[in-house]
C-alpha cells in the first residue's frame, strides 16, 4: 500500500516540478537610449531594433548598441505630448525583401503616417532613406494625446499589416470618433501590403483590403471602439491578438482582437458605463481582463505571451504593466477558459539596480524572449529566470531531499 501511495505521490511531484515557473528577474541588456518606446526584431534575426520617440531606430547586435542609427526620422517627427515615432514592424519576409514599416506623427501635418522602408543592400544595419514610401495616413485632430502607434503582422497573415489608432485625443472622445465607422481613429486597421500598389509613384506604396474587415464603413477597419490601444501583440504560437487599451478615469483593459468587434469606447470604459445616454452598441465585446484605478494605477502597457525556450513553465504566459504604478502582472488566457494564474511580478522584475520603473513598452526578440523598455536610464531589460544556485535550485534541492526521505522510509517499512 505504501508503494502505491508513493508512486502516485512521485508522479504528481514530477508533474508539479515540470510545470512550475522559477523565480524571475530582469537582466539589463542595454541602456542610454533617449526616450525608448518600443523594440522589436525580424523573424530569425538575432538583432534587436530599439525605437526612440524622437525619431531614431537603433540596432543592438551581439550585445552592443551600434553607433550609427538604423533609421533617422527626427526631421519628420513631432514629439509633443504623446506624439513621436511610435511603432515599427518588420515584414515577415524581411530576410529576402528587406522591408519594414514605421508609424509616426508627422511634424508638418500632425497626422499619423505609416510608411515603409527597406534596409540597405550593402549596409544591412542601415535603412535606405531613398526607399521611403507612404502606405497610409490618418488625419488627426489638434490634441497631442491618444496617438496609439503600434503596428504588427499576425502569424499566418504575412500580407496583412495591423495598425492601432487612438481616438485622437482630449477626454471623453468629444466627437465620438471611436464609434464612427467613417473615421479611422479609435480603431484597429488591417491592410494588405503584399505589393506596391503605386509602382510608378515613389512617394506612395498603398495597400489592398483583406477579406474579413468591416462592411458599411471605412474598408480599412478591422475592429473599433478603442480609446488608446497603445501596445498590442500577437501570440507567435497561437495568433491570439492582445489589445491593451488605456482607460480614462476608472478602468484599464485588455481585449482579444476579433474582426468586427466593438470594444465599447466611449459608451463603455472597460465594463463601466461611461456615457449611458449614447446609443446602444452593436457587436459590443467586453474585455477579457480589466482593473480599477486603485492606488494611483493608470495607463495599461500591453506586453507579450512568453514563447521563449529559456524559462521552463512560462510558455503562453502574458505579461503587462501599469504606467503610473510600475506594477508588472502576468496571466494565462485560453479561449473558453478565460484568465488563470494571475500573478503580480513586480517584486521580481522591478528593482533599483535593474528596471526601476517608467515602463513605456514591452518587447519581443526573434527567439520569443520578452523585454521591459523604460525611460528611466533608457534601459532595456530581458525577463530571465534566476540562475542556480539562487532560490529555485535550493527549493528543488529541498524537494529532492523530501522525496529521498520518503523513499528511505518506504525501504525501512518494507
């Protein structure tokens, strides 16, 4: 009987150890950037490209930040308030076509510009400035906030570029732009950039409209009803689309992207009824997760689902942060299963000697590792496990001693 009980215990113990997550920490990989807002990498490329609000993109290669910027848009970019160079995405075929995309606020028009460039053939760490072509522009009101700026490609949709736009600014979306399907503000746009649709015009690249966008409004619109979807991401394994939408006075929210979805702003802020007298909403999709403004929290910073190979047990765990409190949280999400394993990671990942706060973004490299991006010291820090023999190894050793003790007792009893 003792042998049966121990066998069952040992099997359960093995499963527990294999699924457990070791203690985490943030390892600084670079610092000294000027107002870094984002970082990303092409598929299969070991470099990390860091986006600065002022208009520069810098390359980190083999642990070194190269002295010459990859791209310099400082003469084109307005940086007032929440404006600036806000987003970057590499074409899934970047290795062969050298093409990438940027999202910025134009200094002259103050409109959102999504443009495409190519890396130089002879100097792969420098973009070819002469290759610039505008893909699209989004007219912006004069307000300096809610410019969003994230752009990205979904796994399996190599032709479709997703573009997040805020409601254009001020408070309470005064013109209710997020619900207006004839406006491209307060939306997720999706456009087909598989080919240059204006090959005779060096200033325009253009786009097609993918199947599945909305009908009855601007054809670029994929989803709508967003206030300021500042940082979004795709799970590189499942394609799950996480949209982190910054709230106003009450709620911060995380949504799952779906074609035609209406996330409710401005009538709703999360699930809180913000404008009860606004018309009833079609296709209202509530967030999968939200939190109240408690303890000065305000400003959700969306992150990524971890798909790296270095941290056992962390696969599929989604990370996000709060701008005002520097709190970092993680959870797992599954369709039908909702949110599980909601965990406060602040004590692990925020420290005076590492990333101490002022988180502006998360980043993901080509291997699925996740980074924190911070204004404080212009730092980039990778989420890693605490190596042996610190905490985790000592705990495992203790567990092994317990298991050995149990086996010894069984032998004596037999």
